[in-house]
C-alpha cells in the first residue's frame, strides 16, 4: 500500500473505534463526510483492501502500444530517405526521437 492509503486506513480504523469523529477525519483527509462514511462502510465490509485502488495494475484503454510507437510516420520515413544528417548510421538503427522533434514541420528541398 502507498503511504497515503496507509494514512487513510489508520484514520478510518480510528473512526471505527470511536477515537476520532467523522467531521475531524474529513477535514484531515480533505474529503466530505459522505466519502468518509463510504470508506468506513467499505473497510468494515471488505477490510483494508477496500482502500487500495482497484485498477492499479491495468493500463488505460487509450494507451498506445510500444510496437505502434516505434513505427515511423510517413513524414519520418520521407525525412530519413531524403536527408543525409537525420540518420547517420542506417535507417534500421535510426533514433526516432530526433525525427519526432522535427516532424512538426515539412522540410523543403532547394531547387537551385
């Protein structure tokens, strides 16, 4: 458990044992009385596990996979093909971080 969760568990247990009032604990935790009552009810029912965040081990649905992040955009691919300094070694071992920074503009080609 995180430090904040341990503090919440301690305060909720002290409410259950009638050592602290709901109003005082709400002020300490910066929560409403209603939220304190909800936490108290959950700790009585499920124990300390109720305080722990339930989705701690899950990634959000909108997370972009690392495989997809490593695929170059069409502009990055064009820049690697048409630039001699973007990728000095080879296109397979190219560091795309430089290209991500520069991909906000379209490079122009001199026609002189």
